[in-house]
């Protein structure tokens, strides 16, 4: 199980560019209070909790990077359309 987490962490790390690797390394250094070196040997020396933290931080970063909505595109689509000017609360009728 531990070796799988190490392999997954190394795989995710390899998919990052240099700037992203620096961001992840800095975040992990702050959270874990130690310098993390992304090698199989060094990651294998970490405990399960530390590996889970590394995996969570990298997964969250990658998810945010890859699935951030394009606000500008959404704005452009609605730019010249009237937006709702009131909000209603109550039960939703599904007659149809």
C-alpha cells in the first residue's frame, strides 16, 4: 500500500512543470515542517499520514488547475443579456 502511494505521488509530481513543483514543494514544507524530496527512497521513508497529506495537496492542486471554470467566457456569453433582478424563495413546482 505504501509503495503504491509513493508511486502515485511520484507520477503526479512528474506531471507538474517546474513552477508547479516549486509551489507544491513550498506548500508541503510548510505543512509537514520538513523538506520533501521527491524520490522513491525519500518518499518511502515517510509515514502513511505524511504520504496521504502529500497526495491530498497534489490532487487538490491538480484538480483546481485542471477544472477552474473560465469566468471570462461565461461573462462574455451573458454580457448583453438581462440578468434576473429578483430572487424568489419557496417550493419548486414540477408541473410539466
